[in-house]
C-alpha cells in the first residue's frame, strides 16, 4: 500500500476511536439506590435480565443465576425472583418492542440490559432510549443497568481503550440518563491482552462464553454490584428530554384495512367462482390467530409447529394434524407480528406488504385455509426468496397438505425444498376437492440450529373455489 493512503487509514482509525467513549470496568453514575432501599427493607424483589444468547446461555453457570444467588446471600431477608428474558439472536430494536411483554409485565425492581454484541455496529440510541423511557414511565423507582459483553471482533477497540461502536451508543444513552454501566468485556479483554487468559478458555466461538468464561463475567458483576448499591439516593423523578429527536416511546396504532382479494385464475385460465388470498399480517390481520371474513367465517388460521417435527428432507412434515392443530399463534402488537410461545415473530409483513412465513428458535409457522363450503379448489402458493441469518447450507422446505374432515393425518399435495444458496422464486399449484371445514395446510420446515431465525420472504397464498 502507498505510504499516504496507509497513513490516512491509520489516521481515520485513530480519529474514529478518539470519538468513541472510553472503555471502563464500571461507571457508577446514579447507582442503584432504589434497588438498595428495597433489598434492605426486605420483601419481594424482582430482577429481569434482557439480552440475547449470551444472556440466555450458561444455565447454572450464567450471570443471571449467579447474580441472583449472590443477591440472595447478601440479602437473606428479601425474596428475590430473577427472570431471564434473553432471546437468542435478538438486538435492542426487538428488545425495545418486547419490553412491555417480557420485562415490565414482571413489575421489575431492577432491569439489566445486554445488547452490545448483537447490536453490531449499528446506532441503536433510539431503542435504548425507548427502554429507559418505558421503564420509568411505568415505575420511576425501577433501577436500570446496561452491561457490555465481548465478541472477538471487539478486541481491537478495547486494546485502543475505547468501547466498540454499539456499546459506545449505549454508553451515551446511559450517561445522559445516569444509568450505571458494567464493562464485563473490559475485564475479559484486559486479561486476554495481559496473556493471563486464552480465548479458548473464555469462549466456545466468537462470543459465547463457556463455564470458565461466565465465571469471569460473574466476578465482574459481583465486584460491581456492591459499589452500585452503595451509590446515590432513592429517586422518583428521573426522565430527561431524549437524545433522539421526536422519540416515539410507543408507536402509533396502524388502522386495519379490509381485504379485497384479487380474482383467482388457475393455470388453465379458468376463473374462480370465489377468490381467497392470505390476509397480510398487520395490514389485514391482527389480534387473533383466526382471520374471519366480513360474515364472521374463519378462513385462515395461524399455528406453530415444533421444528423437530419439520425436517426439511421429510415430505411428511405437517401431515400429523396433532403436531400443529392446538398450537395457535399469538399476536405481538408492537412488533406487528404473530409468534409462538418463544415470543419471536415468525409470521409478519414488511411495510410494502411482503409477507414472511418463517421460523425462529424451535418454532416453525403453519398456515391453514379452512374451506368455507364444499367444492373443488385450486391453490397457488409460493415465495420470492429465503431470508435467514447464517447457515446457508441448511435445508428449508414448504409443504402443502390436505387435511380431510375428522382426519388425524393429512395428504401431501406439494413440497418445495432447497438450500439457501439455491433458492429462487417458486410457485406450487394444485387442485383438490374439499368439504366445508376441511383444511389446506401450509407448513414451513427447516433443519437449522435452534438460534437461527428466518423464513420464506415474499410468501403468497391464493386459493380459488373453482366449482361447487
């Protein structure tokens, strides 16, 4: 590389680091005075940890359980409940959306938030501010902590004495509102830099600690908490004007539109007597797993199916009705999506109306059409592409089956299977005779690991009643 461009690269790196907040093991700021008062007083006390897979992981070794154990020992007069609200592979944007459901619903006394790895290099100031405002609008005596975990890609930043980009954005929010921050990553990076710790002794991959790694995190928590609990005085008025201009703590409600399905024409050019199209979630379909037409008939229903039952190579996925029939999805209003019990959106739509029929964690989506009357039906089902995070060689499937009235097993009608690298727009078409109330089931299948999310993007389902 020529000397001048090289010097410019170095200068840009130095200036970029200089603009960022300094890394530290602890910033006490306003401390945790309300939590301290409640802990000393005794009675019930609820802690919620919110974050991604690093918060989820570790089980008994993880910082969620170990922090609760430390507090129970330090405050035996207090009945401490600790909630792990981590969801793997999620960032602070999703954290802010699910904050009411997964955090505030527990009426917490202390909330600890971790998204410094999953937020990548993005500016999530707005999302972190939304969580601060939601917390103190609900209860200004609830104390907050932001804490920063480590990814291998962050080591260069810590060596330069600065926070990685996402953590730097979080730190600015914390400083603005007086929220304490704990630099778990700072302590680990220091040990790695000094040679007293090897990466393989800390983590199993680029960011997820093994038991010995969690022990380092736990030691940092246990060193920081006494200092935070000793600082400040209880407050009830804490909110300030936001950093984010025009911050919407709660987004406005979007009105639901009536569905007018386009005319269905089958592959031979024959027009349907009645046309049915999948309603777009958040545009035509909200609140209930059942979508009903203007006369009150249920035409579409959303279920979830355990991913273990959906191996992509298996053309029988979804044929056993018991695998999905009782598993109705739930509407997640702020995310404007439908979820399974794990709480991640697996059926949603983009602002342009493109639907995603997907999977997350151990859950895959299952969509059924319920025949409103007996007759011959034609269907056209497809998608534009597959969107997933990592695991490009995993297999994915979309399966269409007919479930006759009262039957425990469905009959396979069509099946599409591909690897992510191979996916192109596709369409499945067919005809069948259905009795009123019978179901056409559309099942997503995949063999991805549990932490992977994604789905068939641009999914579409159109059905026509061709003859009575």
